[in-house]
C-alpha cells in the first residue's frame, strides 16, 4: 500500500541514504542513456501528438526497450515512481492550491498550441521539413505540471470544491504522459466514481484510462493503480453496463500483458486464459448498451464497436487469434490492385504481419530492415504481409514507386474490421506467426531480439 503523506510534507526528505540511492540511480540512468544512444541504434523521436511527454518518461520508455537478461547484467523493468519522491521541479498540490484558474489557463494555452500543431500537420510542405517543424512546435508545448497540481488539490478538497468533477476529468484526460500518470489518472477516476454516481461518460473515461497504461517487456503492468480501479469497478459498480465496461478493460490489460515479448511461456498463457475468462460473457444482460464514444481517443485508425456485445466479440477474437499463444484464424483482405487475398494462402510458411501507414515515421525508419529480412530469408519458408491502414490504397501505391516494398501489401483502411479485431493501437504493429499458424510474438518495433526470433523460427523450418 502506498504511504500517505500529509499535505505539508510531500517533498523528498533530506535523508543521506536517499541521496546515495538517488546518486546511484542517476549513474544508472546515464549508463542506460548512453546505451540507448549507441551508434547504429535509431532512436525514434517523441510522436508529434498533442499529449505532452516528459523527458523522464521518454528515458523510461527507452529503459523498457532494453533486453531483459539473467545474471549480473540484468536490467529489471523500472519500478513505478512513488508520488512522495517526485522530482522537486514538479509542483505539488500544496504549492499551487485548489485554483481552477491555473487549469483554465493551461487549457487555453493548449488549445492555441493544438491549433498551431494541427496547421503544421496539414501543411503542404515536404515531409522532412514538416517533421522538423512539428518537433520544434513540440518543444514549445504548454507546461502542464502546475495545472495537474491545482487539479489534484481540488480533488483532494472533495465536496468543498464545486469544480471537483471537472478537476477529476482533467486528471484522467490530461495527465497521461506525466510523472506518476497512473496515480493521477486513478485519483481522477476514483473521484468521479465517488462524487458522480450518475456519471454517463464512463466509456470515454475508461478508454482514456486504458490509453494511460503501459507494460514492461516481460508483460508486467506499469499502471497498477489503473488496473486496480478497473478491477474494483468490474466487481462493485452499481450500473451493470459500467461493470461490463470495466470487465472489458480488465481483459484488455491481461491480453496486452500476455503479449509482453519477454514473458515466460507459462505466465503468458495463464494471462491469456485469464483474459478469456474475463471477456467471455461480459455483456450478458447489457448487450445493446453503448460501448464507446463516437471516436476513440489516441486511436484514430481503429473503428469502434457500437455495443458491448460487439466489443465482447471483437475482444474474444483478439485474445484467441491475435494474441501470443493464440491460433491464427482465416482473414480476408484486398491487395493494392483490388484483388481478394486470404491468410490461408500463406500457410506452411513463417508469416510476419506488419500493420503500418505511409504517414508513420517509425514505419519508414524500419522499412529498410524489412527489406533486408525479405532478401535474406528463403521465400519458401518466410513471407511478409503488410497491411496498410491508410485512408486510400493510392498512398501506398505512390510510396511504392519511390521506395521498393518487395512483399504483398493489403489495404485495410483506418476503420477496418482487421485493425479493430486485431486490437491494433500502435503503428507499426508486428505479429509473427509460425508455419502452424500459432502467434509467436507481437511487438511495435524491429528490435534485435525480435528479428533474431524471426530468423531462428525460419531456420527451424524443414
């Protein structure tokens, strides 16, 4: 249980042992940063998305990408940072007070910044120039930390503050990329559950909470507070539709955890089975209740099932057929020339499925490595299938004229059943399937460990 600290005592304590530990941690972070920036490793920039990303969170994301090995050289998944020991630069509720004007000021500046960012995204300029200008704009995004501190102070005041519901919603929607996002978002969600019993925006709020969850390479959840909130709501919410929504996200968390690249096989399969148990029958009695708002935050390329029954069906498909350990099911798609194609046409070979888009910069960075794999591995034992989620196939066709893609490409579109039923939430998304149709791995990057697994799997085919 997290230690509660009096409001006036939330600064790091001047304990010599704590300073020694902090110095050791700093040395470790420097070493990890040097490792992450070693020659030959492409470090993708923060995505040009209006949600702010703190430098510490970017470094933590790099830590999560390091290989987890045994022995003295092992690097454990980063522990969740304790609210009591946040960096001094992060304002605390006692520093700002329950001042809604601070939150409003941030929201106004963010709206103006978002307009600028959107104009850059739509500007008709060369792609490289657009990317650099968006990176410059990203560095000038409004500072959110004082607003988070003010919203937290309002929430802590509870019913004494008329803005408590708005402050709670702000924490859920805007704290996603900040230090201790898990803690802030869960505090906001718990406040909504306590102070708004007839709250009708749980589909949006729970979707935002899920977007705030991250998982270590071994599948361990890094958002324990959010996980616990979903579990409590699944068990105790008065509204059966809200219980079903929460149960859906309990199952989603287990499914995502099962896809951890370094998960132990037994642990992985146990998580997948628990996900199936949580998902099966979740919509009973509330089948036609609405599942989600019209547009899913943070996932513009995936269509949204309209009802809880449809959401349950899609989730069960994803757990059974698109999660590591599951068995691939038949899937029909269209090639760029409009002809129909089926996954069964690739049976008997190791299959790498790549969900991607022409506007995805990381996809472009990793395309040369895909070409190397296709050129290196024998065509009778390995095949690559690209599935584009672009609006129209013409964008893929035009890219292919300038940049070779010597493999089959399907066009699925941003609101396709394929992207939705495979729970595609990141681009690129790679799914490795063995010749028997069993999903071996699912990841969002061509790491050395992943490409090594591809080569080993192909080499084992006789």
